[in-house]
């Protein structure tokens, strides 16, 4: 029989490591990010808002064990990143253009995920031109790379001319006899106002990016001031969620030039596809975390499911108010979600997978079924019969 000899320092380090992980989990856990993704985010040198949205996507995916993607709204990402929704929207679409994140239509938002770092492509963020040297950073946001980031190329001869040095002898140039003195350079005209100001922000949020040159021409003709620019972007944000623009994969979204020429921002608000409220969406995320092994979290919005979620949230809210007073929720806005998580975790610990199996959300949402779970008044046959 062979004995294993361990050094005392090794044992201490192992204990300290496990103790550190335990303290981290008690403090709220941690996000396990693949090294390739973490290293790529460090090397990409993303602008501040883009980095915040990328990290918000990491939190919503890897943070909840959903590496394949999480169905969420831009407002949720904006809240998580702590930035304004319009800024979050521009950063989100810039990341999609660069293939840093992927996004496809979801039930109540977009199913987002971090893309394979080998597929990241920042070329859409770069300016290219045959007559100017692009000095804009490769990681600048699209709306930052305007003509003021470029400088004219200079030839060797022009540099020598500007320096007043002869290309052949290096001496000061001497005008030839009879030579005509060149006319003085006229004063530069005042720089014209940028007729495309605000266009990049509009283009970033418009869902059908076709006919850019025509759209720019329509924008120049419109020449919107700052207030109208903001109104146009806000209208696009609303209308892109409408049933007309969502139908058949966006087939009925007008071209941007057509929309601008028709003053589409003045159209009456079309019906918007119903979606989960932020509180409902957060409840569903917690449900997937704590009860995902027993209850299938809902993906498709229905009025009955939304009402059931609101009823469960209100019940927990009332218990907090009865025990601690309404001011407790005002002082700690996260208290409600902390209690929701605790309640669902308590339910999960009472369930036996062998008896309970996996149920649909609609089954679990019925108050009578949840009451039976807490009282223990059930058996597997009853569950199987009622879940059909």
C-alpha cells in the first residue's frame, strides 16, 4: 500500500482556494467567461459604450449559463450597462456590424450572444478613401469617423515647396528673370455646416440599411436640426417594434430614403408587438436560474402568462410591505428581486426530481399547483395526469 505525502503549504493553499470560491459564491457568484472571449475583449480596445454593452451581453449569456444566446431587449442591456437607451442602441448595432455579437429576432426582444472572436470584423468601423489618409482609429465608433479624422496626403515635392527648399540644391529658391510672382492664396472660405450631421445615428438604428446614397441625399434635403434628429431616431426605435415592421422578417419595412421623404416619423403609431415588462423579464431569468430543472421558463408572450407573473410579483411585494413597510422597497430597489430569488430557491429545494419531473410554466403558474408543492400534497401520478 502506497502512502501519499502532501506538503503542508499545498494543503493550506488548496483550503484557501476553496474558501475563496465559497466566499465569492456567497457574495453573489461570478461569471465564467471563456479565455478566448475575455482576451479578445481586452485586445479589441472597444469604445466605452460598446465595451459596456458587450459586457452586458456576456453577463446575460455566460452569467446565466446561456452561451448560445439570451432573449432580451436593448432596454435591459442599457439598464445593465448603466447608459442611456439611445446610446445603448447605437453601440449595440455597431457591435452587430462588427460581428462581435450576434442578434436574431426573439420572442420579446433579440436573442443575443457573443460571437466567435475569430469572426470579429472591425472593417465596417474604418474609413477608406483613395485621396486621403485615414487616421481614424480602427476601434472608433462609426459615427465618430467623419472627415475631420482624415488629413490630406503630401508628396515629397509639396513638402519641399512648403519648407521653401529647392529639391535640387537645397538652397532657397530664386525666381527666374521675368518670372511672374504667384498670386497670393485667397483666404479660406468659412467651413460649411455639415449637411449630414446626425445621419449616422439614424442609419445605425434603421433596420433596413439599403440605398445609403439615396438616404443621405434625402437627409441633406431635409436638413434636420438637433431636435428633429432626436425625434426621427426615437420614431425609428418605436416603429421597428411594430407589427408591420416585424412581419415576415421585416419585408414591409420601407427603404430609408422613402421613409425620410414621406416624413415617416409623423406616421400614427402602429400597434407594437406585446413583450415582457422589465420586471417580468427579470422574474423569468430568475425562474430559469433557480427552477430551470423543474419548470420550463416561458419564451412566448401571452396575456395569461403576463398576468400570472404580475400576480406572483405583487404577492411577494405585499409580503415585503407588510413586514418591512413600503419604504424598504424605496431604499433598496433590488429587494423585490432578492425575495423572488429566495422564494424560488426555497421551492426548488423542496422538490424531488423523481416525483416532480419537468413541468410547463402554464402548469406551474396555477396557484393551486404551487400551493400543493409547498404543502407536499402531491404524488407523481397526480402531476403526470394534470400536466397533460
